[in-house]
C-alpha cells in the first residue's frame, strides 16, 4: 500500500481519524436507511473497540431495538450494550438494561460483574 508505514504503528494520523469518522458516519446512514441491525451492531462494536464506550452503548441499544424482540440477536446486542455501560462505570444503567432480559448464564455472569 502506498504510504503504508509512514506513520507509527497504533498511532493514527489526524487524516486517518477524519477518514474513519467519515466512513463510520456514511456506514451508519446506510445502516439506518436499510434498517440493518447487524451493521449498526458492528459499528457499535467498532466504537467500543476504539474506546468510545458511550457511542457504542447507544449504537448497540439501537441495534437491539431493530432486531426481532426476544431473538438471540437482540439478546446479544443488549448484553454488549450492558457491558459497554459497565466499562463506563454506569453500573445502574447496566443493571436496568439487564433487568429487561430473561435470566440466563450470560446475564447472571454480567450482573455479577456490576458493583
């Protein structure tokens, strides 16, 4: 790739930050236009991985709402949302999200991680 190693590894340039933000915005618009819960969930996971836990929680909540109610997809997105809230130290909000879910080993495990 042209210019592939012109920047230090793991240290994005301002241009790449701007390009990533623009791409994320375009993907979110496309996902909302198509009602694609999977793409919105993917963007939420990307935000979470990038350290933007608040945006991740919001996107994961949006994705869960688009999935069929009580589906495993909705459950997964909601568990991710609760975990993102936990990483923000929003333990009460995470508890409220988990309280809406049916009991399962995953819900019990994550509930045990909340203070």
